[in-house]
């Protein structure tokens, strides 16, 4: 596989690495993983296509799926007083 990143510049591919297989098929792999919620909703980190316009559409579709998912929430830290802790023990 050949890395064609320099051949395909542009905002449509920002954050994605573009490769061409030995057979000439184009592949794109997202440089950073999607959030877990986006992957669970069906966003794929790697896509392929026959030509550049089709690859751009495949990338746009994955980014759209990711944008439609709710953002991940970090686990909230709950502070418990010593009295509450003792009461549950």
C-alpha cells in the first residue's frame, strides 16, 4: 500500500491518512479514533472507495455519524462526607 497523503491535500481529508492499495483502490484511515459512542453508532475509522470523490463522501459520512452522537461524558467524581461514608458501611 502506498501513502498518498501528499497527493490528496485539502480540508475534505484533514485528520485522515489516504492510501492507495497495490490494486489502485483508495483507503482512508482516521488519524484519531472516534469516541466510543460514535463507533457504537456505526462510525468507521477506515473506509475505502474506487475514486477520490467517492472517498470524500465516505469520509464525510463517517464524520456525520460521529457528529450526530451525543458527546461522551466523563465519570463524575462524587464527594462523600465521612458521616455518609460511615452510614453506608
